[in-house]
């Protein structure tokens, strides 16, 4: 039996395609984190169990899904992701046979501004840990980049080399359909990232640290992983990642200045 856990907030546009792609699951759980649109109404039409949970972070939301899941296996999927027929077939085969692993990572086909990104660090390197044996999944931890804690041969792990299976077929990830959507996401998650860096006592931001952070991101996206090979969209997205990194550090700088003034 497979339980599918979906995290959503105001996803009335993305949710129908997501739900259609996992409608074959034995149980569908929607963890709604405060929707005010038709998200829950749409989920009801697909027979999903709706769990309301305001506040918290992705680890909290995924842990809530774990609590309500009744299946032997759990598949986590976000509202902007879709399971393809080939991926469905592969998952079905895995959960119906003997397995070496209790957790599997799934590769993603990232769609940005209508184009698949194959470079810039979003191609062959983008795997997400999403399929688990329920009895071995202990909990999720981490506020910004959540990680699953699960048992592998009786020992607790977060998925070190050799302790995690990898699927071959990709999950479609509609990462961003508009630049406005990208900016909105950056504004939300950069607040969290900046706060976590502040809490970790990040060194005071200055001009050299700003340029260093932006250059590293530019080198990683544009030069090392050749975002330009994805054409105009690849260049736009690669440069946007540099901008996004700048915003996170600028917000950190703002928080550091405020902390100093309040002493």
C-alpha cells in the first residue's frame, strides 16, 4: 500500500495536475499550510485526506504527513511536481518487490519559464529523497533544506553513499512559470535563510563577502555547470540564482545591522 503526501498552500493552479499524476496511490494526504484559495476544495474532489497545519516548516509538514500515512510506503510530492507514467511503473515495481533500500531518491526534470533545464546544476545533479518504507522513516529535520532520518539495516542515517537507492525515471518539477513567481519564492525563503545564517553567527557582511558569495554562485551556475547551454532561459535562471543569493546575504546584513543597533 502506498500513501502519497502532498504539501500545499494556495496551489489551486498546480494541484490538479499533481493530483492526477498520483491518483493511483492507495491513500492521498494533503497537508495544507494555510490556503485561502480553492486548494482544499480541489483536493476533496480527488478524495484526499486533508490535514490543516499552519505555521512550522517543511520538516514539520512532512512529519505530519508521516503521522497520518497508513501505507507500507510513502511517496512525498510537492504541488508543483508530477509523477510520469514511467516513474509510476518504476515505483510500483519497487514497492511490490523485495528491496535493498528503505529510501529512494528520485531525479527531477526541472521546467523553468516553459523550458527544461539540463544544466546549471539542475539537470543530472537534481535528486530528491522522496520514497520511503514507512516503518523505517523516523522523522524529517531541518528548517530550510529538510533531510529525512531513516533506518538502513537497523542504523539511523540521512542517506550516505550506499545507503540510498536511486530511481531512473524523472519526476517533472514545474519550478517556476514566471519571473514574478521566482521573485515571490525568493522573497519568502531568503527571510528564512538569512535568519538561519544570523542564528549560526555568520561573520559580519561586508563588500568582499558580498562579491565572494555572488562570484561563487556565478561560477557554480554559469561556468562549472554551464547554464548558458540552456539558452536564454538558462542564462536568465543562472543569473537569477546569483541575484537570489545576493538577496539572502543582503537580508542577513540588514538583520546584523538591526541586531547591533538593539544592543
